[in-house]
């Protein structure tokens, strides 16, 4: 199981890479494995604003449809347009080309509520 140590995680199986005031967000290797082959991803629009914990989209796989949750409050700065044509890239490369959105986050204190790779590993055992 691939759980990069340089990322933060949520209990809802999102990963977060903090880059200044931007947070790159995707779903974990564990989550994509549980979902199976991903066939469609519904992402928000650039400029949409979300509170931490709010649903920002859905991911549809052969097995199920799941909501994706914002790990931090803020505004969508960028979406991964590659996923519109090839959502299965999340299955093959969830931590790089499979990222979903970039959020310009508004409350740096919320970063402290995210969990470490070790804590995430304990969660999914």
C-alpha cells in the first residue's frame, strides 16, 4: 500500500499536499483500490468555495459512487482537467497525475486537523 509520508490525510481517504497557501487534493491509493475501476469524476468549478468537510464532488467507480470531501476551507484554484477524459488515471497514479483539485485555503489552523501518514495507516489497518 502506497502512503507517502510527505502528505497529510483525512479520515475520509483524501490526501493533501500543502504548497504555500494551496492544497493539492486527491484520493488515496487505499480509496481507489476499494472503489475499483474509476469511470467518472465530477469536480467543482474554479472559484467554487467550500468549508472543510463539505462535499466538493463525486467519484463513480464500477463498484460504487462516493462523495469527495474538502479537507480544508477555501476556494477552488484549479481542477485536474485530465480526469474528464481519463478518470482511471486515479487508479494508476493517485498521488501524482490523479490529483483532483487545488484549494486556496483560508484557515491555516485547519491544516493541524489533518492526519499524518502513520495515523492514516493505523486508520486503514
